[in-house]
């Protein structure tokens, strides 16, 4: 006999998959073991005992004359048959004769069902067992199941699960752990067979002890545990994306269940019809009179009685097995197993953002619920973005301590103490402990939540949000309304603009950077800007085709308007006429071909910048004479070919930018703007500087680098207030000794010319030092040594 313990491997071949076995699969597994034992028992009897025993059978024939032994007379047929003695052929092989008869009758007279019943039971049971576990072995499904079980065990054992559930439900973490301890012990048995993934996780057997250890520190996770939970969130995300794509697990389980039902019907059908063929007495008619002298035999099937009982018992087990499979089929086809709702978990835990799942992910969770619904509840924690964000926040607070944040403080161009954070998973709560912070710059940070604790930053005046998705507490909004002076927002879609920016009544500077549709007034909803009563500076870097009407709403107090249009043609500028209080206007990269006429209505304008447009002619500049306060005009980075003589009427100009154009000739009337202090003519095609430049007695900065100038007029050196003179990358070969007149010169650029030597009169430029003299080293060596030493001294 085969010991029963040998069959344990059939029921415990993959114990880690036990959590995916509902009660009916467990029940049918035990039934399979019982039916397997029946088959093995029958087969053992077949092998170890005689199968059939046969004896000759007396047959009465009418008018038959029977020869009695040791008598010569004939006996009348009227003599009773039981008085006659049966005689066969006398040999010395009696044992071999009956063994041969038994074998012949077993093969020819015994019904095939009686002969092969135990083997049929064995084969059918093995098929049942294969069908029950095939989806655990099939390559396309086993990998998903193993991965799922591995993640499930880690999620169930994670301290973050207990913390998250206790926080949202208001339960004590210790009570929550005690409630889960029994189920954890079961899961430990289930996962002990997984030698690859689950051995790396913390042993579930140690959980009761771990609960005791964690009691004093239930309010905080260790850094290592937080990192493990963070990795679990990523694993669950990737696993969900992978498993929700298909339904192979569901299909495999349905197919194996349908196959078991069909097998059940087949077994019941033919066994019910053939079980009666298992008889104790079997009549055998074998023509072997030549060998034995008999033709008819009566045989006894020695195991018929036992096989008959076993067959009826087997049919009962198969019937129970089949009805269980029918119930499984009902459960499969009359429930939506390819969709799983966490509604009960959301209601019980209060975590409202746990998503419903589908396909194989949903099917496995349905199977888990049949084992223990607690697994799904604890697993759901790692599907929640709210839970993940809380964990990220906790890890952030561990990583970014107040001391570390203070080390990153820097002073920005507005002379404010600034903290810049880049590409973090969130906003550390520890920021609000750095109370000296004045400017906060956040770049590419998702899920930024500004809590009410921002009110602790009493000195905060400047906030920069570059591609950050922001949520803000109502109390924090009130704080920003009162304290924020400068706001910078960079976005990809106008819908990402924070709605609260339109209510910052003390805001003075607003910078918006992002792509907008042509009809900006509808997409940006700038009508709300009228509430920004103190707004003085507005910068818009976008793709306008017209100046939004809503900007006019702040025209009474707006002083600086900067429009960077990223190459989109700005065609409608009439709204500019209403912004009479503007002092600075920048229309950069707006594809303008002319100076907009609306500009000439801005009588308070002091600075006009038309950089990177498509200006070829600036004849309209004559109208700028009405801009009495205009002191700075920037027409750089265009395609201007000449400067009209009307520029002389701009008598108030102090700074003029004509660099990066196509100017060839400098008109003498340009130098009638005698208030010029800054003149940039670099990167043009200028060959000659008129001597009238000497009129500019207020000139402090003069640049003609990257031109084609061959000579410098001596009148240039009469501009004795020059501090910066840039002459690099021209074709100059001689520097006049009158350079000595420029006693205030601090920066002189001469690189890229054809000079052979430098005049020693450079020594009279008392403010000029070696660091401010941009010249080749070899050319510098042509100066007398005492001059060189003087320039090198600081």
C-alpha cells in the first residue's frame, strides 16, 4: 500500500497560492485527494490479489448419455444430474490449467468497466487535480500570480498599512494590529513557500512582537520603513498597469472550471450506466475442451463486491465535486468578476480616492475576498494617491529638515532671502519652520499643498511656482492675500492657473509664463485682475494676438507691462492707449513690423523695449517726440537698416539700444540727442563714426563691437564722462593717444582688432585697471613696464 502522506504534495504543492483558493477550491482539493486514494487503493488490490477464480460449470443436455467412471454400462438420462460426476481430461498440470482458465476468462468474460474501474478513477482524479491547479502553472498566468502574492504579503505586513488605516478611521494603531494579527499568521503560512520574493520581506511570524516594539513610536515611521513603503507604492502602480491590460487569469480559471463540469457530467453518465456491470459471478464460455475437457465455467470476481461499493462511493464524491463546480460556474458567470469596487473599503476607512480596478486585477481581488476580505482592505491602501502622498510627505519631512533647508537659503535679485526647491515629490512641512524665509521658489513639483501653517512665514513676500500643480488651504489663501507682493507662475495650460491669484489684493508684481490660445480673455479669465488694486508690474510671456481687454482694468495703477509673445504676431494693440500710466513697456518677440501707434499715446512712458521683432523701418519714431518722459529706447535685435533723422527730436533720450541690426551709416543728427548716457551700436555693419559724437558730453557707455570700423574720430575722446568703451572685433589699427582724456574710463575693450601696439597714454586713465582692459596678452606687453605695473595694481 502507498502511505497517505505521499499525497500531501498534491494539496500543498504551492502553499503560497493558498490565498487565491476560495472555499470551493479547497473543498474540491480534499475531494480529489479522497478520490485519488480510492483509485490508488483499487489499483493496489488489482496488482496484489487474484483478479478472478473460475471452476467448470455442469451443463445438462437432453438425451445425453453419460459414461460413469469404472463402469461399462450406460446410464439412462433419466438419472438425476446431481448424481453424475463431472470428468475432464486428466493431466499433471491442474494448477496451470486453472491459472490459464482464470486469465482467459478475466480477459474475455469480465466486463471492461470491472477490470479498469480503479484505473479510470485514478485517471479522472488526476485530470481533476490538474484542472484545479493549471492556472498556477501556466506560464502566462503563474508569473502574474506569483508577483501578486509577493506584493500582497509585503503590503499586508507593511507598517504603513496599519498607520494609514488607523489615521483615516480614527482607530488606535495597536488595536488595528491586534485585529489583524490572526490573519497575518495565516498569510505567513501562505507565503512561506515563495523562496525568491517573500524571503526578502519581513517575517510575518514576527508581527506580534513587532507590534509591541512599535507601540511607543506609532506616530512616526522609521526612514527605512518609509522607503520600503514608497517602493511598494511604485510596485503596485506598475503591477496594476500590467495586470489590468488583460484577462488571462479569468479566462484560464473559467476554462478549467468548465472542463471540470464537463468531466463531471461524463463520469456521472457512463459510471451510472456501467456500475451494475461489476458482478461477483461471471459466466465464462471458452472453447478449450481440447485442453481441459470443459467449455463452460463459472467464475468469481474476487474484488467485485469491494469495487461495487467503491464505485458507488466514488460516484457520490464525483457528484459532490460536480455540484461544487456548478456552484463555481454560477459564481463565475452571474457576477461581474472583471470589475472590482472598493466602495466598502472607502466607506469603512474614509480613503475616498481608492480606485476601482478591472480585468485580472479585479478577478484576483475577488478570489482574495473569498479567502479573507481583510487582505483587499489592507492592499487598497497602496492604491490610494492620498495615502501615497501622505507617505511621500512623511519621507520628505525626514529628508528635508529645517537645518538642511536653511543651508539652501540665498539672496535673490530683489534682495530677499530665497529658498529654491526643484523636482521634489511634494512640499516639505518643515519649510514652515524656516520663519526667516522671504521668497519661496518651487520648480516642477507635483501635488504641492500649501497648508494653513504657511502663516508662520510672516516675512514671506515672494512666491514662484514653475510648473507646479498647487492646492491651497483656505486659511493659507487669506494669508497670501495680505502678505504676498510678488507672484510668478509658469504653466503649460491656462487651466493650471491658480484661481486664488486673482484675489491677491496686495500683490504688486505678477509674472505669468505659459501657452495660451489666441483668445486670451476667455482662457485666462483676466477679468478678475481688477481686484488686484496694488498691481504695478504685469509680465505676460505667452502667445497673444491682441492685448487682453482685462489688462485695461488695472490701467489706473499699472506702471510696467511686459509682453513676451514667443513669435506670435501681435496685431491688435488699441487697448494700450488706455494704459496712460505706464512708465515701462516691453513688446518682445511679437513679430511687429512697425512701431505701434498706440505707444505714442502713453505720455508717461519712460522706457520702451521692442526687442526681437521684425522692424525694418522706424520712420514712425518721429511720433515719439510726444513722449516727453521717454528716456530709454530699445530697438535691438531687429532688421533696421538705417536711423531716420527724426530721431534728433527725441531730446529726452538717455539710453539708446540699436545693437544686432543691419545699420551701415550713423547719421550725424543721431548725436543731437545730447542727453544720451548709454549708446549701444554693436553687431551692425557700421564703417564710420561721425565726429559729431563729441557733442555727447554726458555719454558714459559707448559700444560699437562687431562692426567694420577702421578709424576712430578724435572727437570721441572729448566725451570725458565715458566709463565703458567697447571697440572690439573691428578693423582698427591705431588707438589715438587722446585716450588719455578719458580719465574716468574703467572698461576698455580692444580685442579682435589689428593693433600692433598700445599708446602709453593709457597710463593717464587713472580708473582703468588690468581687469577692465580687454586686450590680447601680446598687445598688452607692448606697453611700457611701468604702465603695465600701474594697470595691474588694484
